């Protein structure tokens, strides 16, 4: 089974993401969102209880979330983008930053690349001290799971289209050691066009691990429910080394960025 056609695979390599509408069912989204509403401590029918601009809900592994992360369509897409047998099935969907309508900047809306691993001297709890390297150690994909309908005003994640290519070139001189995300210079991608990760509940954006993205304020009328888990690799990527196996689109994108065949 293939979820992605050749045009979508090429889009992933050139633009850094592919959008899968209906990657999981609206019923699963509704079931999951009911659990998340309960844990926010807010009442969906009483806006006076929506007192915080963002509520961070940690790792969710209940059945609706496990099933949403493991649909046949997603597994097939993981095989196509990362390589069959080269990724780890998810048993949870990680953290949900639930963004409520409002005008307060929460201070977490800057452009960034998600970190993959802590350095030898890093505080494991300080994620800005975590690192990313040109081999994308510890991360096969960035994923955005929409558990509510997300329009342009509903705090959709902002994406710099094609920025993964700029980041690969920035990381290359650092080699295996990589760069602390706090120190990663993203100015090389500032010229890129911006896309909003919108879509109906059940949509999943599968993104290259180097894609530059950012949160934003929710200017809509309803809270936005979205998970942003990584897909973890079973083995390291080898974008710049000879290999007997066929390189994945994740690796091919890095090779293209670095000008390597």
C-alpha cells in the first residue's frame, strides 16, 4: 500500500512537508478531543473558563491517540518517506499545546527547528540546549496531528516552505556534533515563503525533521487541538555516506541541499 504518489514525494523533498487529509478519522479526533477538553480543566460551553492562552497537556497514550498514530495510511507514508523497517511505531502522541483564542503572545511563537537529542553536557530538561545534526540523529519526521478543525485564524502552525534545505546546509559544517538549537542560525531561511498548516480534524502534516516552523496566537473563535510528536528512527540516516540500500526521501532531500549525488 502507498499513501503518497510521486508528486507528493517530490513535494516532500523540495518543500519539506506533505499534507494527508483524513489520515485518521474524525471520530477518533472527536474522542481524543473530549479527553483533552477534560484535562484542560475548561468547559467547552463556558468561555469564561478559557482563562489561559495556551494549556500544555503532556504525553497521551489512550486508545484514540494510539489508533490515530497507527492508521494504515500513516504507516504506509512512513515507509515511503523514511524506509520500511527504519522507523518506530508510536504508542502515544506526545504533547498537546492547546491554544485558546486571545491576543496574548505566550512567548513560544518564534521560528525554530525541533531538537532531537541532548548533548553530553546538556540538562535533559532544557530543550533549548538539545541538539540537531546533519544526520537528523534521533528524529525521522516532525508530525502535526490536527485534532480540531484548523482554519487560518485558529493558530495554525506556520511553515517556511523549503527551509529544510537551508537548515541542512547550515548543519553540515558541524558534522556529527551538531548544533544546539538555541544557537542554530535560521536567517538563511528567512527569505522562504510561509504556509499555514490548516485542515479539518484528522489531517496530518508529515514534515522533514529540519523544517523551520513556528506557533502563533489563536485569533479564531475556538481552541486549537494539535499534537506535534516526532517519528523516531530505528537506525541513523546516512545522507552523505555510500550505502547499499536505497536512500529515503528524508536522506535525498539532505543530499540535494548539500549538492551531493
